[in-house]
C-alpha cells in the first residue's frame, strides 16, 4: 500500500509529461510528413519549380484542420490574384523596378479592397516571383505558381484529414479550462464579502480570462471551417462563458463593498446553498465537456426560489428596517447579478448536456 501511494504521484507526472510530449511532437511530425509527401509528388510529376508545393504545404499545415482550411484558402486566393496581376503586367510592360512597384501595390490593394487582408502578403510574394523569374511566358509562370501552391495545399489538407486534429476537440478542452477558471474567479469574488478578496488578483484573473475568450473565438472560427457538424452547442457555450464572466465581474462590484454589511448574514444559509449550486453547476459543465461523470448538480432554480422565500421572510420580520439604503441597494444589486448568473448557468448546463449526449 505504501509503495503504491508513493509511486502514484510519479506515475501521474510521467503520464502528464508523455501527454505534453505527444502534443508537442504531433504538429512537427504532421508538417514533416506533408513536406516530404509534397516533395515526392512534385518529383513524380516532374514539376519545374515544384519546391513551391513543399513551401505551401509547410505554410498551410496548421494546428487543426479548420485552421489549415483557412490558411489554404488564404494562400490559394492570394496566389491566384498575384499570378494574374503579375502575368498581366509582365506580359505588357516587362519587369523592372517601376513595374514591380506597380504590380505589388496593385496586388495588395486589390486584396485589401476585396476584404482579403490575410491573402495580400502571399499575393505580393506571388506577383514578385512571377515577374522576377523572367520566364518567356508570364502566363505560363503564373499558372505554374498556382499549380505548385495548389499541390502543396492538397497534400497538406490530405495529411490533416488522415491525421486529424479537430478544432472542436481543442475548443471543448479550452472551454472546460475556461469554466474551471470561472469557478476559481467566482470563489475569489465571494471571498470579498468576508473581506478576504484580493482585487488585484481578481482583475488579473479577469484579464487572463478575456485573453482565453479571444483564443476560444479563434478556435470557434476554425470549427466553423471544418466539414461536418459545426457544433452549435459549442458556439452557445463559448458565448455563455463570456456572459458568465461578465456576471461574475458584476457580482464583484457589489461583493467587495459588502464586507462591512450585516443584512446578507440573515440569509447566510440560503446564500451558501446558492453559491454551492453555482460552483457545482460550473463543475457540471466541465464534466460534460470532458465527457466524465461527476457529482449531481442541484436544481438551480429551486435554490434561487428558496433564497427568494427567505428574503421575503426577512422582510416580514422587518429586518430590512435596520439597514441603510446603500446597504440594501448593494444587496439587491448583488442578488440581481446572482439571478442573472444562475440563469446563464442553467442555459450553459443544457448546452453542455446536449453536447455530451451528441458525442
């Protein structure tokens, strides 16, 4: 028994280290496979400048399939625009410092006006290649560049499909981590009622979570590029997590000023039940996102209704008459935010539950 107890932490550490190593090496391996496959294909097809296929495969290979598709479209569109403009200007005006200047400006401006800002640099590179190679046929040079790039894109996407790293999996994990952070943030905020809150730490945590929210939005965009079901529930949860953070931040404004108040203590027991239910609700969402069992979540509406009944009973005993108007205003603001948070978590639990059952 003692040996197992001692060995368990070491086994967990080794397991986590191997998992990190696996995640770290996957992307380099996929990129290497895509580059090598592109080399074999362009050599088999005897393409004159097929090395652009290898370069394209490396650029297009991203962390997940959705992001790879986005990069592929950006590179393909940019290449097409650059090839057409470069070939046209080269055909009618040749290539020198003036025509190269005009071609690059025109190419990047075209991408900008068409709303293709992600493509403009790639388009600029393509127009420069087409013009500087100085091949007898500019149209042939442009077509070659497009074929080379398209070949690299096809190979990279084929590797991504055969060796999938889905954005929806990454988003599920990130959302689970988001709700774990929300639990931590909520506990930090509630500690403020007892005068134990650290506002600097709370603000730092909120800023950290806003940054994660931006990453989640990027992952959601990747999910929506991937073929198949776009997981509307993941989108709902991503939006819900943002609103949950905002509600907790709102609770903080009231809670940090309540340390010297006394009225809320008359409802201490029912408030504790609500706080516990909120914590369990967020943990329940985490469990559903990780697809693992967990403790049952108490009915959120029921615990809030019990708090309302206890508040009504406190009014009947005229407990509110001993409180200042400012104290009551803080409490009712706090209570309103709790109600908003509970409502948001009810919707979040429903979405996470649907997501869990659709696995």
